[in-house]
C-alpha cells in the first residue's frame, strides 16, 4: 500500500474534509506561515479538518531567506505551538528560494529556524526543497542532510536526491493532483515506507481508519477483541468489521461515533483495557536527559539500567551513528560517557532521537522513573 498525502494552503479554499476522509489520503501538511509576519488564513480550519478526517497532519513554514530566521520561527510557533499534539507529524521548513543570498548564508539562517523550532516543539523538523534549487542555488550542499527530506520532483516515481541525503522520506510528485473534497488541483505526495514507519514519526498513537494496514492496526484489533467486540480474525487490516467494532466502542464510551481511531478513542481503549503505560511528559526525551546530566548517582544508575535493557543490535546501531563511523567492530558506548560528551551536535541529537524511537514505551517510562529518582 503506497501511502498518499496532500499539502494545502489557502489556495485550496474551503475543503470538504468528510469527502477527503473517504479517499486514500493518509497524511496532510498545511501551510501555516511565511516570512516574519504572514499567516495562512485557512490554517486553523485546515488543521482541525485534517484531524476530523483521520489524517496524520503537519504544518509548514515558507522560508524567506533575507528575513530574520528567529522572527520567522517566532511567527510559525506563535500560530502552531499551542495546537501541536503528540499524534502529529514533525513540522516542515519549505526552503526553495535564496533571495539572492549566497549558499552559506541561506543554510546558516535555515539552520537557525530549524534549531529554534526543534527546541520549542521537541521534534526535529523535516526539510522540503526542489532538486534544482538545492543543486543550483545551494551548491548541492550536504550541510542539512541530517534532517529528513521531503523532495519535490514531478512526474517521476524515483525523485533525484540532492546533497548528502541517502534517500527521501516524502516525495511531492505532482502539483496538479485531484482529490475528492478539494476543488481544483492540489499537491500530491507519497511516503517512503509503510504505515508503521510513518507512525514512528509521531510521539503518540497514529489516527487510524478503514483501509489502513499494519502492526498498529493489529494492536487496535486486539484491544477491541479484548473488549468482546467482533473484529473477525485480527490480521492488521482495518476492514468493515473493525470499523463497526470501533463505532460500537465509541458509542459505549460516549465518543464521537465516526469509526476513526483518534487520540480520544486510543486513550479510551488503552485505559479501559488496563493496558495503559505511563507516558513521560512530552518534553522528557533522551536529548533532555543528556542536557540535564550532572553525574548524580541516581542519574548514572538510570543510564546503566537503560544500557542493560537495550537489545545489542539497537545499541550497536546507536554507537555507529553517535561515533559517525561504519566500523562494525567498534566497541559499544557507555551511556554515561554519552551524556558526559553531549554537545548538542546535530548528529548527536539525531542519534538520540532515533534511539528513542526504537525503545519500547515501557522501557523508556521505567528509565525516566529511575532518572527522576
């Protein structure tokens, strides 16, 4: 199943999100801001609409390189930060014009915006660009290749990957797509992976609806079956039986009966099944742990416990990424030394974030309980 998405702005005018929900559209990205002052007048409407349609959603900022990047970040955060949820995708920086500036200046300023937004939201942003712009205007620089890439390359299923990126994460393949519920053309995109891979970009459970497939759907089906609801044979395929079971559960819980498994339905399923796992506050990340490390006894104890509870292949991969090496013979890192040597370097942040994505929630929660003493 190829995961399809859209990106939208005020130019799509009023969108019928109920009609969009009936299509194969899995994710959506709405324009929020541009430059230091401009805000898309349809953003909040589109933000709520994407959630009502059961889409994984994100927001993007159109970067104006000759304007103050921190003021641009303030503009973006001023509109989006209060409405961002853990079930949303990371934010996006749209970088496609140099405004006559040299490559290093553009990249420096973009980096300031990316750092400011990541610090505020606790999510590493995604970078959107065009191959020709990156090659011609920015000298095919590899400087920002540690960010996930959303590449705009039309009329092809194999987009050209610029700079130091090894692959793309999202691909905008047309600007003249057609989607029910949207009058006129709309940008269409694909995700480079399956539903479970896309869900791992979130900090919470993804919204689910009929037509989805994956392990996260299987988890949903098992929860529903555990409540005595008929989903047939749990197989990871969100079909009509699963939708009907969701609707029955939503009705019993006095939730909106729409057959879409959003955050309220997930929370009700997990809490009512006795399977809920304590979640750390949204700002409790491994990056924050390293930032706050002071060599206290309970902190070292927590780090030693975490290291002993991570599978060796995951620990080996983290070691390679942290040390920026491909040598498989390198000895595993000590997590205490990781925190001691943490300097907020881009590759360090990326290594910690990717490690956290691979950890079971129960492991992370237990670690944070020890860490907080």
